[in-house]
């Protein structure tokens, strides 16, 4: 089964940005905890150790991919329970990731953003990857099984390649 891609790539003042949204029938505090609490994170993406806070670094292990070596993550901003801005460092590169949460009447909308370089050959794999992880977060919050990675990649790659080629000027 192929999962439908829902995100887009937009051109912002700082460059190309992947934007993916998810809606949860849960209060913002519950979604925030699932995103930042190491025990809850381990159920869908990975875990971290260290002392969190803006300007600090933590060690993140992406256990959902079977990784055991930690990545260095710099926390640029953290405003519980609505905003997280981090930069992950791995193998000489870095990825800036931002999540904003908004709750209306018990329904929380998550907006994920990642800056990308459209000329990076791997850029078309980032969208399917984040679609996959955000759907895993949804599955954990809803108590259902995960879809398989093969349902996202390479199935969504052509969609994301097209998104990278046809950037819009829609600043989220």
C-alpha cells in the first residue's frame, strides 16, 4: 500500500522549506509530550539524553531506523507546548527542523518544517521520511499500527522531486 504524500516545499526568505501538517484529536500538551519526552519518543522515532533547553545540546538516537550512535542536536528554541526549533548534526551536515503546535477545541495541528537545499540529491528522500515519522507519531497517539517504510519510499519520491522543482513562494 502506498501512502499519499501530503506535504509541500515552499520558498521562504531563508530558502526552500519542506512543510508537512498533521492534525490530532488530542490536546496540545499530549502531542507535545509525545514529541519531546524521551520515553514517548522512543515509541515512534528515537530517544535523547542530556539537559534540554534553548542553546543547549542533547544526544539523539534515531532508534526507529535501528541506529545506535547518537547525533548531536542543538536546541535553538523551545517554548512548551507550542514550538520546537532544533538543528541535528550528522556526518558533516546539519538539518534545521521546526515544529509548531496549535490547539483549537481539543484538536491539535502540528506544522513541521525543514530547510532543504533543492540541489542536494538526497533532498527528495526527506519528505517521504518525515511523512513516515509523522504518521508514526499519529499511530502512537491513536493507538494503531504503523505503516511500512516501503509504503513511503520510494513511492513518494517522484512527488517530492516535483515539489523541489516547482517551488512556490508561499511562506508558511
